[in-house]
């Protein structure tokens, strides 16, 4: 019975020493690595949350890339609309100026050369691209939406992309709303390029009535461009808000993972001190109970 009692006492002491040593080793590993979550068993619920957060972070990284592309696409579209507005404003200035009877035929013919250049700029700006995609062509992003004569050749497709778990948004505006008109409006409006061309022919032919008519057509085109610019501005503002929310969501998820996985340096230092004290106390208390030879075995085991 005495042998059994001694053996049980030795095994119990060995278990206490091993437990203290393992706790000390674990705390040292946490302090050195700075990570308190090293194995699934350390915190099963926390590990699952970390994996879910990482999946969400991967999705957010893709959403941010999409949002960056959309912001660039919309930015290029907005710059192009501003350029179109400048072109139309200049054409209107010339129309108002040259509709005055004090100007001669030669003056109007000379001004027509500038208007001819403005016509070329309309096609160039209308065929603006972001990367390799035309911004005003609808779904036809690989083909020029404006023909050399200024005709709109795109479609009405809305390019819709996903920007978060449940949000899908269009990143383009209607090129037709800028460059074309509805058939029922043909008597009161002209397509954008045709409005500039109407002024050109009026100047070349020294036709004051045509020059004056072109002012109204240009005003209609300017209104369409301004309206689409406003729509685009509101859309860009919403994308700026979206990018802010994605960045905040990413920050929160990273902070949550860091809270689960990373050890607090101050707490790790306190735990390390506590573990070392516990181990030393266990070894010292064991020395009072066991023979030195067995103590050496336990301490070095």
C-alpha cells in the first residue's frame, strides 16, 4: 500500500510539474510570436470567426478593385462630358458672335475653320476610353460609339458591377442621352455632332438664319450634357461613399482578427511572469516532497 501511495504521489507531482512547464512554454511562445491563436484548439469559436473574417476580407479586396475601376471609369466619363460642354460653349459663342450682321462673309468663313475643328473634337471626345473600354458605348465597350460623321453607334446597355455583398451598380451613363435624340424631337433638336455641324454649314454658306437656328440646337445639346454630368456627379459621390464604407469594413474586420489572434504585449509579459513564478513555485514545493534524484528527473524531463 505504501508503494502504491508513493507512486501515486510521484505521478501526481510529475503531472503538476509537466502542467506548469507546458503552461510556461505556451506563454513563452505567445510572448515571442505575439500570437495567442496558434492552433484551432486554442479558441475554436474564435478560429471560425477569423476564417469567416478572412473570407470577407478577400471579398472586400475584390470589391475595392472593382470600385477603383468604377471610379476611374466614371472619372474619365466626367472629364469627357466637361470637354464636350467646353466644345459646345465655344461653338455657341461663335454662333452668337457671327450671327451679328456686322460680321462679313469672310469673317464667317474664317470662323467656320474653328468650328470644323470643334466637330473633330466631338468625335474624339465621344470615343474616349478608360483602359481599353469606350465609356459612352453601353455594352459595346470595344467599338467606337461615335462614327466619323458624328452618328451615335453605341447601345443603351448599363454596365452593372457588384460592389458589396448585396449591392450592384451601373458605372456608365447613356451615350445616347448625350449624343443622340429621340425621333419625336427631330423638329426641335439635333444630335450633338449635327448641332455643331449645322453651325459649320451656316458659317460656310453665310446663312444667318441657319447660324441663329444653331444657337437653339446647341443650347439643347448643352442641356443634355449638363444633365448627364449632374447624374454622373451624383453617381461618383455615391461611389466615394461606397469606397469609404468598404475601407471601414476592412478596418473593422482586420481589427477583429487582430483582437482574436494577436496577444496584448503587456498582458503577455504579465502572463509570462505569472507562468515563470508558477513553475518555480511548483518545483520548489516539489523539492519538499520528493527525493532530490526524482526532483532532478522531474525538473529535466
